[in-house]
C-alpha cells in the first residue's frame, strides 16, 4: 500500500508501481482531499487519514499489507502501524518525521517557499518549490521529467482548502512518544540532500522504533522515490522480500 505526501495523488508512484507489481499486489490511492478522492471538510489529522486507509484495505478484503508512506504519507503510515498493528505487515517510512519533540524543522527559506504553495498562480508557486524537492543538478539535467511532474500536479490540482486541510495534518502530527510501540518490521529511508524534511528526522525515528533499519541515500533529495528511484526501489524491495 503506497501513501502519498502532501498534495500528491496516486500518479506520484509511476516510478514504483512497475517495479513493485512484479512481486506484489500494489495499492496506490489518493488521500482524501487530493486526486479524485472525496474532499471532506478539514482540518484533517494523520489519525483520521490512517483510519481511512485501513477502511480501504477492508473494502478490498485485504487483512494485512506492507505499508509504504512518504512525507505526509509516512506520518499516516506511522499512525496505521500504531493504531492498527494487526493490519500492517512491514512498514516503510520515507523522507518523513515523527513530529512533536523529535521533529527537526527545515530552514526558514524552505518553509517560506511552501507557505503559500496553492495561491492565485499555482504553477508559479509549484515551480518555486522545485529546488526544495529535487537537487539542482537533477533540475538542470532532467528538464523533461520536471515538466512532466508539474503537468501531473496541475492536472490534479488541489483546491486551496484541501491543501491546507492536509497541511494541518502535517503540522499536528506527533507520534514521537509512541514510536517504541511500533511492532512491524520497519525500514526508514531518506535522502542525504533532503531540504524539506531534514534527514536527521529519519535517524531519530529509526533510533526509537525497535530494530528499525535506516537507509540514507547519498545526494538524494526529498523526492528520492523519483530522482533516485532505482536505488529507492532496490532498498525497499530487498527489505520487503528479505
């Protein structure tokens, strides 16, 4: 089960689904408020979004699943493992934070870039965030992929109310004091060059989840699952199949 980050929809996983479906049945869905999912009134919480993901598994008659979440999706995945431990087989937490006392915030410049990322000119706002999602070298050398990402986002553009409702879930998330209760075998994976969620957040998570494995991909950014897809997929598949 693949869980997106803030503002993303199931198309974010285009680098993962072809590789993962060779070995697993893959579920990629839109969190509520994004893509083609319903837009209930906010604010949202990661607990509520985790329960919603569990209801999807129930609807699909799936008792247990490996759960992979990135960024906001990683926060939702933490709550799934904590609130519904019998439904989570293995857990992969990508480029995320536990929130609360263990959260290490990004720089003020990074926060400012995302402060109003859904405004009167959403494409310009989105382009402004690119240096915080990808490395400068990747942006320079992969202009077509950057443009394809921007087109996908613009085709599934979130309403401002939905964006801020999801953002409220990010701000309020706090699993910091409960990480030790996670019993699922866990992989924590991050990028060394993540400017949005500093990689130290992953170190702190891995230190508190019993027997968690930490992987830091060299020179990888926040969207490591796209820019460093081959390395990301290799680590995830090796973990899930071991």
